[in-house]
C-alpha cells in the first residue's frame, strides 16, 4: 500500500523530536556524549509513549557513520537502513512470537559474529516480558557479559513480569503518559503539514480519548480524516469516536447534584438512543465526579487533572456551592455501582438504578459544623425559671413547681376533671398513683397531646383546690405548652 499512516510517517527520528520524555532522552544523550552507554537497556511504560521509537533512535546514534553521536545524521547508509527497518546489524525481535528457548539459543549463537558493516550489533526485543522463563534463563549469561560489539535494548509495558535476574542486568528507563495539551499540539502541527482543517476543541477531544498515547491519538486522527470530507466538525468526531459530548457530562452531573433525577434519566435515554456504550458513558461520569472532588479540594488541580484549563474553570463553577463531603458521597456510591453496571446484561437499566439511588443520599454535615451547631444550641437553651425549686438526688435532677401555666389552663377548662374531683368517683383514700392514672385516662379522651406530655410526670399532691405535679426531665419537659 502506498499510504503511510501518520504514526509511521511522523515517527521522531532524533531525540529532540520525541515528545515529553526528556528525562529519558537527555540521559541517553549525556551517556552517548560521555561514552557511558550500557550494554543492556530496558524501556518500560504505557503503550504508544515512544519506547520502540527511542530504541531505534538510540540504535542509529550508536551505529551512525558520524557516531556514536547523540544526533544521528539520518543520511548515512546505517541510519537510512534503521529508519526503513531493514538494517542488517539491527535486529528487531517480537518477544511475543519469539518467546521460546530455541530462538534465544539461536540469538546467543549469533551474537558471537561481528556486525556486517556497523560498529555495533544491536538487538531490540519488543514486549520482552512475553519470553518464557526458560528463554530468560538462556539469555542470562549472554546478557550479563555480551561481546563488546553487542547491545541489547528491551521494551515492555509490563516490567513486573520480567524476572529480577534480568532486571538487575539492565539499565532501566521509565516512560510516562503524555499530557493532553502536548498531544493536541503535536497533532496540530501534523494537521498543518497535511493541510487538514480541524479545530483545537476537536484536537483536545481526540487527545483525551487517546489516554496519554501518541500512537493512539494519531490512529484516531487517521480514522477521522478518512471518515470526513473538508472541515472536520466536532459533532462528526463525537459520532465517529462514539463518545459523549462534555456538555452532556456536565448536564447530567448538574442534574445529579440538584437531585433532578428525571432530567438525569432523560439524558441517559438520549445517550442510549444515539448508540453510545453505557459502560463507557458511566466510566466518564465517574471520572468527572472524581475531577469535581479534586477541584473542590483545591490543591494540585493542574497536576491531578489532565484536562484543558477552561474545563477546570467550568468544574470550579459547578461545585462552588456543593460541599466536599456531599461530592465524596456521590463519588463513593458511583464507584461502588461500577461493577454492577460493567457486569450487567442491561447496563442502561443498571445505570438508571444507580442514579435513582443517588437521589436518596442525604448530604452529611462536616464534624466541625456539627460541633459548632451543638455549641449554638447549648447557648440558646432556655434558662430554668426562678419560681422552680431544684432538688438533686441519686437518680436525676428534678424540678418541682406548681403546674405550668399551659397545663393549668387545660386542667381548669376540663369539665370532666371538675366532675371527677367533686363526684363520688373521687376517693381521698385512693393512693396518688391510682388517681393520677384516672386523670390520664380523662386527658387521653379529649387532650391526647397533653396526656402524652403528662405521662412523663407524677402526681405529688391533690386537694379540692390544688393539684401538684412532679415533672421529670429537663427544661423542655417543664416548658411544655
């Protein structure tokens, strides 16, 4: 095929062209200048961050006609052969398909032969963690003491699968994920060279979907260029990539924060109708609320959130009146429901259930605010009236008084009570407890609220003119209406 994908067409050819891996390229540059390049080097890190690319650049730097040099000429025969991938002295081996002990034994035999026309014979083994244990063991001795003309460069995304005996014989370099703005700027330069009309907002969306991988970003850009004619619109990119617009994420998060669950369910229905994957959509919502929580905390925001500055500003406005504890409650529930949605045969239904559960969350108050409110409540408690006599015993603090005014009025207006005290039903020989129970029965018929309050009291004295009640409890019980 004549067409060359962007990731290959614009592959960096010098250390200076490598994006955001300065900690690796600068170290290698210094090592080449000082002639201190290790014979075994291990590149680790996420996919699409430049491991194989840097390995090829290092191979060119070591075998360049002008080298060893940190800036290969890319003109000599060796550089051009390595760039095209057919160098006779640079062997690129796929660890996944050449993982047997037989292949490593063959390699071990070939390292003894001198390079054809280059200073060094270089072996680049990609995905080296795929080698078998027996293959690693066969490589140990050669890796530790290779011939002076041999150099090993390993690349892997899973260094924890490599035996420690191999790791200890290599000089390790860790590659890191690339931030969104750097990926977007790189794609902007490429689009300018390719005469592609695309907005910065669209490039940001592609960069976000790439997840820190330059190769993934360029692959997505290739796909979008193939599916679009003329100017590439933001809406077309959303449809091609199958992702939700950030505005939708903000709309549904606003609905959740305002407990407007019908609106949230309506957004979910629209997303589902457009054919978006519910599990991916839910993952974006979880990530959004995680970012909202980080923004609310207000520390190291730019470091912890890999998003454009204008989106961070929108998040700050969104959580301005929302407490950190409430955001944490929502984020915690969303995260706990992730497994049920990911494993559900009906993810849309599971997602709707999760949103309905969110509506039942009651915002908790911070402990400092609770203590402050308790202190205020204590200050506002009513003082004990001066006409109450206070007595303390071993059981409780009790207040003795004549009947409070509110109760007294109820008793005065009670025709049944007057009849009870004047009729034959009143027996002065009855003990006070029996009499009090009779009075409570009378109150329960016409004054249930009053009876409920009096149930906590006891009768101390009853005459034709007065009734004296002992009120148990605090000031609230004494001041009942």
